[in-house]
């Protein structure tokens, strides 16, 4: 996994806290660049409308644990009792075939990927400031005050970790959606 690839392909890791707009930016970047989206694996059940192999690879816990034991995961974590992670083989094959692979994961996942693929490009999508991040999280209207406080605290912690890690050499502040998309397109195409 650590060998340098000269095929023209590359892995672009996009991270940032909840509410910063990663998914919105990434969907548009993929449309504009032709990059391929890395599909993660999870042990959670599919939600309404989710398609196996497109949204996630849905696997049972035993299968996921075997993938971890065999070293097949580029990164993984257990979140609220379910495993989430990135199968390494699909990413490696796509990169080796010359494709640009876009991987949207949290900061901790990004740190794991950096250990195995330090030549990847790491992009942090950041909010303009904490007040705007709080407004965006509240605007989702998907959780109670206690959940919001927990998520907001985690978001601030993730931003601090990403900044201190030094691996996110491309920091894009999402203060204007179109400008943010253009900046990430430039990084992906660079």
C-alpha cells in the first residue's frame, strides 16, 4: 500500500466535521472532474433508498471483522456500535489504473489512510468560523440540544486534530459553495 504509483492516478482524501458541506462539495467535484467515489463498507443496515455497492457495501459484523484481521481495510472505525471503513483493494486498483479516487472520511480515518498511503492528497473542508458551523449544524434540525452540543464539540475537536496533524496540507474554507468547489476541483486536477 505504501508504494508510489506513477499511473497518473491518485487518492484524494476529503475530511471535515459534520455540517461543513463535504458531501455537497464532493458530489459536485466528482461531476466536474470525473474522479471516482470510494464506496465504504459498513455493518449498519441500509436506510431507505440506499443501494448496496453505490452508497455503501453492506456487510455483516463477522465479515467486517475478517476484513480487518486480514488487513484489507485502508481505514476503519466503530461508530455507535457499527463498523465503517474503506476496503483498500478497490482504492488501490482504481489508483493503479490511473483514476483519481475521492475518499470522504472523518479526520481519524484520514490519519489512518496517511499511515498507509502518505502520498495521497489530503483536503480539509473547514467552516468559516465556529458560529457558522453551529448555525449549519442547527440548520439541519435533525437532533435535540444535547445531541447538537455533542456533535458541535466533536466538530471543534476534529478541526483541532486535523490542524495539529500536519497532514491536511490543503485547507479549503467553505464560506462560498461555488468557490469551495472550484478550489477542490483545482486540487483534484493538480
